[in-house]
C-alpha cells in the first residue's frame, strides 16, 4: 500500500485547546486518527508528524522523497512566510496537497498569501478537519489507478 505523509506545522499541536470557533474542538491526535482511518479506507497508509520548527518540517519533506507517495501539508503560519518550504516541495517532487482548517482567504490580508500554493497540487481550506479527509481523497484520486480506488471511502 502506498503511504502518505500528513505534516502539520507550528501551533497545530494546540488544536482543541484554544480558539475552537476558528480551529474546531478536535485535538490534533483526534484529527490524525481520523486521517489514518480514512486513508486506509481510501487505499493508503498515513503517517503523521507535527513540528513547531521550520527546519524539522523541511527535513520531513526532504525525507519523504522515495518513501511517501504524497504529502498533505498544513504549514500553519509558515504558509504565509516560508519560501524554504515552497522550495522543498518543488525539489522533492512528491505530490502535495495544502490544507488549512480555516478559510484563510476570508481572514486577515496577511493570511491570503500562500507560498505553499505555488508548489502544491491544490489547496483545501475552510472545512475544518474534514479538509484533511478531502485532501486524502484528492491524493488517492491522483495516486491510485481508477479501478483500485474505493468508491465508498467515507
Ligand atoms: O487554518 C489553518 O489551518 C492555519 O494553517 C492555522 C494557522 C494559521 O497561522 C494559518 O493562517 C491558518 C495557525 C494554527 C494555530 O493553531 C492553533 C490551534 C489552537 C489554538 C491556538 C492555535
């Protein structure tokens, strides 16, 4: 089974503890478990990692080359600042889907810009934790031959 990396960036370890009106009530552990279960139904194995450090996220993206068939990335606030993460995604050539819990385009101006989007297959935002599951489906549709895709993954 092909594996995918689900990578979460700074402060996402705090999910479920504050700002539930923006980021929901689920903890990161709950979101990760939802992803692992959904990936299996979609025909993929999910590995999850969170870091508050840009360098650790870069290392994880580099290490994904030849190991993971796809990446789902919520780079948190680094989304809006990190040319380095964008370059890493370009360089490893692993199909990457960008996810955000909140609708970054409906928030402050500084959140509208995403460096990740330039290197990603696409962006899913504004659907809370459901967005990660949508991203898994998007990767499955990209990676798996049509006849092996499970029709009832939800
Ligand atoms: O909507 C998203 O998923 C974001 O990537 C979340 C980032 C934010 O900087 C991006 O603009 C959009 C922030 C994550 C902070 O997560 C927290 C969760 C609970 C309590 C405090 C912060």
